[in-house]
C-alpha cells in the first residue's frame, strides 16, 4: 500500500511539473522569442497605411473586385479568401470540374485584361493555391494586369510597372521558388499614389 501512494505522489508531482513547464514556461518562452526576433510576423504581418488603418495581413490574400486593383489568385478557401476555411480544391488533373473552372477563368481573365482569344495566361491567374490564401501572384501575372490598372486609374504604365518592381519579393533563401508580387502591398501602394495626385 505504501508503494502505491509513493507512485501516486510521484505521478502527481511529475504531472504538475510538466504542466508548469509545457503549459506555461515553454509557450511563454516561444512567445517572448517570437516577439523579440520576429515581431512583425508574431503580430500577423499587418499592413497599416499612412492613415493608421490596417489594410490586411501581407500573409493572406484578400479579394479585390474593382478593376482599379490587381487581382489575387483565385481562392478555394471557404466562401472565397476565408482564412478560417483554408484549403485547396482537391481536384485532380483528370477532373472535369477543374477543367471547366480553369477554362472559364481563362476566358474571364482574357476579357478583363483585354487579351486576345489565344493569348497565354499565367497558371497562377486561373488556379488556386494549396491554401487558397496565397498573397502573391507571379510577376508575369502582374505585368499583364498592369495595362488594365493603368488605364482605369489613368496612370502611366511605366509608373505601374515601377510599383510592381517595388513590391516584388525575391525567392525564398535566394533559391527556392519564383519571385512573387504581394498583391496587398501593391494595391496599397496604388492607393497611396492615387491620393498623392
């Protein structure tokens, strides 16, 4: 009987020690380290404009429906760009539904951007990312949309291309992936330029 109580006391003591360490000290250390070394990311990478208004997170795509804005990748997350329902379409290359949706998206992209019926369309313009919330588009996609945005906003096309270059992020670690344009940053810069005119 004495052994049972000894084992029980040791078990309860270890449970308490691990609860304090793993439910208190460890999360506090991770939180403090994140805020010390990665403060922007630890706080959601929020993009605040010059008026102090939070425009969104640079880590998540959001819908821009007006022609005066660059459009992000299509989203399969919930009801479109829903961060609580992140996910892809899970449709495979032999899916008729995927084929139909891509064909419709290609036709709409060509119409919106004034392209010819046989003009090539970047894949990221008509397919969603794995999360459905990718905040980046390819440089090629941005350059195609630049003509429409410049025309609607009555800006010089060269000025819009400068903004694209300024908001293009390089490859991860210098070698992984392709350069991408952060759509939220680009659209906020466009609004800033428009207000300055």
